[in-house]
C-alpha cells in the first residue's frame, strides 16, 4: 500500500492535465522505478551524513586511494612520450620516460620521433633510481621554467611543467603533453615518495569511485537471491557472421 500511495502522490506532483495523462504517469512509476527513486533519494538525504554512513566512508576511502595509487603506478610503468620544448617553441624533439615494473627505477632517453606505442626499457639509455629522488617540483618553481623566458610567460606550459629533484641540485625536467598526463605523473611520483596524491584528477577519481562503492554497499538486497556460484560460460556460437569490422 505504501508503494501505491507513493505512486499516486508522485504522479500528482507532476500535475497531470487529464486523467489519461495521470494514468500514463502512473504506468511509468512502476514498483522497480519507485525503488530506484527511493535509493537515489536515500543517497542524497541527511541520513547519508549519519555516523554509521560516515564511518563506512572512512573505512572505504583508504581502499579506494590504494586502488588509485596502483592505477597511477601502472600508468608510469607504461610510460609517456614528452616533448623537448625550447625557448623558440620548436617542438621537434622527443624523449620517453617509464617506471620499471618493480617501481625502483625510472628509465628515460631521447627519441628521434614520437613513438607509436610503448618504448622498451632496454632502448632507453638513462636510468634514475627512485631511491635517489628527493622531491617533485611543479609549475613556476621548476628550473626549466625559470631558465627560459619565453616559456615562463606561457601559462599553459607552466601548468604542465614538473621536475624531479635528485642527488644535489640535479633535476629531471618534464613538460606533460596534457593535464591528464601531468596529474598521472605527479600523482605517481608522489606515491613513489610516500607522499599524498593531491591532483584534481585524484580528487575526481576519489569522488566517483567512493560514490559508486557507497551505492553498491547500501543497495537494498532484500528478497533478492544472490547466487553462490558464477553463471556457466555459454558455448561458442556456431559462426561469427554477426561480427563486423568497421575499420
């Protein structure tokens, strides 16, 4: 009866102009739809700020942060091609940097042209042990931003610049190809140093993943039978005529 009452009240809230319109809106407000609406509202109500919910959020956050950290480190292992930009803004030289699978060494080296895929570790001439890294510097504090007057005035480049300080006053200087790669690399390098990942990308990932995980854990599974074993894998089709190559 509560669901029926809610269906009627929600249909009337929409202010139907005729009986037919009222019936149509009632049909759209099925039992399943009412449950979805309740779930959505539950996530946005003040109850979401109750102590048990806040405790659950605090418990989940470290798990999600570790997941984000592993994603960043995996991306560093894949590597990125960076441009060498001179004060004359010539963008005709490239270099590649990637983290070793054991997360102990940065391999890097110059390239003749932009690669089409990953560059193998053994083709990168130089190495920097992660243990030698002292700090990660960003923006206008980077030495290559202070040295080149033309780049210093370019706000877009300043927002993509970062440097790795190692040994005594030695730097490995980067200019990321875009904001996404900048966030990935600064997050990953800070994670390697045991520091907090503070990029906008990490905050966005945390909000998205935390929201999804909270919704999953607060799902109303009453009267829903959860199978103990995964469903069987279906047999392969007799042919693959339904597969099309759109390239």
